[in-house]
C-alpha cells in the first residue's frame, strides 16, 4: 500500500521505530503487526520484489493489525495482517505508475 511518512502524512504521528517523520523520497516502509515483530525489524532493511523489479527499504513503522479507529491511529481501521506500506520512492523504484499506487502483489525478505 502507499503511505506518506511526512509530518502531514497518512498516520499523523511520527514513525514508531525512531519517533521521526520521514521524507516521501526516502525508501521507507511500515509492516503489519506480525511482520513488525514487536519492533525487531525496526530500522533494518528489507528487499521488496514486485512488478519484475526490486528495491531495498528501511522499516520505520508498524501498520497496526490489532488497533485502529481511534485518535492514535488517525481513525483508520486496523491493517490487514499482510501489509507493507511503502513511501512513494519505493513505488517508483518498482516501476509502478502513480495512477496504480495502492495495492499490489509483492514479496519481501530481510536483507543479509
């Protein structure tokens, strides 16, 4: 999914891993709760593969799969259990036209 990590972005709050906002031009992602693994992937990089391309991105946030619909979560519903929310530069690196940003099938792995 597409996500904005800047101060005026989608969640309204700084990223959970470092309590910072991140530029939309930085390759950063939020992982759903299970993949976020209680913060064990925080500030580590993952490889994302999709659309015949791949990109390396830093995990900076959790897309909460258990909580939502409150002020802390900008009244968004809980995330599904299989979400990688990515900044615009990740979508661009995967060669996805902006009109198609949203959801797509990908696979990802931890970097070495």
